[in-house]
C-alpha cells in the first residue's frame, strides 16, 4: 500500500504544472496579486485535497470542506483495476465462445449441408465414376448441359482459365468437373465432344435421371426443363461452382459473378492453406 | 435451325452469336424495340432469317427474351434517371418548393 500511494503521489506531482511554467501574459500582468490569482488558488485547493486523500490521518474538519470523501484514492484505483480485469476477462470469454460457434458452423457447412456425400455417375468413356475417384486433389464442380446457349460455355471457359492460372501460381492441378443435368440428351459420347473443346482435363459426367437427381440434391442444385418441345428445349439450372477439397469435403462455392481471376485467387489460397496443414499433400512442391 | 442430335460445337456457337448480334444491331439502328413474336422490319428480314438458321429455335427464343428483358431494364433505368434529373433541375431553377 505504501508503495502504491507514493507512486500515485509521484504521478500526481509530475502531472501538476509548476508555477514557474506559467508564462501567460494575463497572469504576469497581475503579478502583485499572483499568489491570490484564481489559478493558483485552485491549484492549492487541489493539492490540499490530494494531501488529505493520501494521508492516513483521519479526516479533519476545515473551513468549507466538510468531511473527507468516503472513498480513498487507493480504493478507487483498486476498483478501476478490478473493473478492467472483469472487462478483459469477459471479452476473452466472449471471443472463445464465438470462435467455437464459428468452428462448429464451418464444420457443419463442410460436412452436413452441402456435398461431401456419395454419388455414382458415368464418365465420357462410359466407365463408372464415383465421388471416391475425386479424392486426393481439389475439384471444381459445375452443373450444366451441352445444349446450353450462352451461360455454360462462358462458365466453362472461365473454369478452364482459372484452373490454368492456379497451376501456374501453385503448380497444383485442380480437377474441373462438368456434370450434365440433361440426362435425356447428354450421352457420354456427346459430353466427351463437348468438354474437350474447353480444357483437356475437363471431366464430363453423366448419369440416368435418378443419379443426376441424387447428386444435384447433394449439392443443392436446382434444374428444370423449359419449353414444350421434346427435342429442342433448355434446362434452367443454378449457376454455381463448387470447390471440393482432396478429402471430398465441400469447401466453398462461387457464383457467376466471380471472374476467372477471382476464382484462381481463391482456389490458390485454398491450395496453400491445405498444403500448410497437410504435409503429405504434394510433398515436393514448394508453395510461396 | 432444326434440332440436331449433337450439341452445337464451339464453331457453331460462334456463328450463332454473330448472326444474333447482326440481327439485333439492325433493329437497334432502326430504333425499334424488337419483341419476341413482333413483325420483323423489312430491312432486317434477311438477318433474322440467318439468325434463325444459325441457332436452335430454343436458343432464338432464349436470346429474344433476354434481349427484351435487358431493353426493359435499361428503359426503366433511363426513366428513373430522367425523373431524378427533372426533380433536381426544378430545385436549381428556383421554382417554388413545397
């Protein structure tokens, strides 16, 4: 306590301007009445109070001041420090709670709500292709159809460019995948011709209506035939790209508004993060 | 274009897009708002035919609808901008304000 009070006293005294510091013209003009100037009187009063607060003598009545305040300066200081401690403690508590909540939502989003499930489709060589065949590398999924007028070609060209950029930036080859939501017209042979015009590594998957429905449900993809014609119709569908990590879990999705550059930046970022936490992933690769 | 069994290749798509753009430019130059189903102005009839031959019917319909929606949007925006302009102009010319 002694140390505390002397420390406080020291702080207060250094905070008190000495009278020699005052060089204001108004004050020096009335130098004769200087000692009785309001400024000095206030200073004296303040020093008096501080002395009273800091001294351990019991309160004494003196003209006009009444009784000493019940709260001593030490108590105030201790109170403030305790208050600060409580605030800091509660902030830390809130932060950890929030972090935990966010982690849980991320885990749920990654595992339960989108993707991360089994699907069985057919590749362009008519061989079965399942979700397990994508494991080991990042994959970018896009749902569309070959008779698509403008959007699918645009999006697939974007994917092709983005995937090449990621390879240039990180050395890692992301697997682009096109899944047809038009099982009536899109046979493996047709999809083969279609995808090879966009990128040599673009994988094309098809399936019967049930399999397509199942995989669409997994990724919350909407699709619906438009028009009455049996042969010449369009398929309305959600325009979204889904990024899957090497363990087959959904990572994030990209809307149509993403440019090839944005896509590449985000995917490269995900590749780096994965490499940082998975030393077995492309062990010889040096990522910046 | 009658519906082929093979999906349009990249080349076919480019030809379709070009024919589409040529036709739309024609009607735009005439200041006409071409709506699906409306009569084709005589100057653009040939271009319309090329357009319809180069693209699948479902595509022609799709592009026409898209075009109409875009025209509606831009007209709406113009209206909004012009009305805002008038509001502001009123304030600047010292008209009595309520």
